[in-house]
C-alpha cells in the first residue's frame, strides 16, 4: 500500500526496540523503551504558509531522524509499525 503524507507530515519507520540490555538481560515487551529513532519513508509537500506558499521539508526519504518518545501517531501499513509525525516533532537527523 502506498501512503503519501499531507502538508508537513512525515512517515517514519521506527527502529526496533532493544531486545536485551548491554549486560545480556532479555527485556519483556512491557519493559522495552519506545523507539525514538527511525527512517523517513515518505514526506509530504511541505507546510502551507499564510501567504499560500509551500515551504520545502528539511528531511527527505531515507534520512535517519530522532523524534520525541510520544510524538506523532502510530499506524500499521502492511502489518508493520510506522509513525506519522509533523516536521516540527522531529528533533534532528543523522548526517
């Protein structure tokens, strides 16, 4: 299924949560931290300004980004977890 975000929204595939600690302890589902990093899968056309012009997004497909723990909305696409975030909810991208 193809998904195209609208306006300044960005579709991100989160990284998998850690299965075990550095010390080797296996974590149950309830103890795993929510992922805060992921890969950009799709990008909307950009935010519409008051003047009616679109501002180009600062991220592109394939970028690795960092976002807030509780940011965006969780959705499933073809059975896989994804997040839809506003561009302002992305804190940084890896270079």
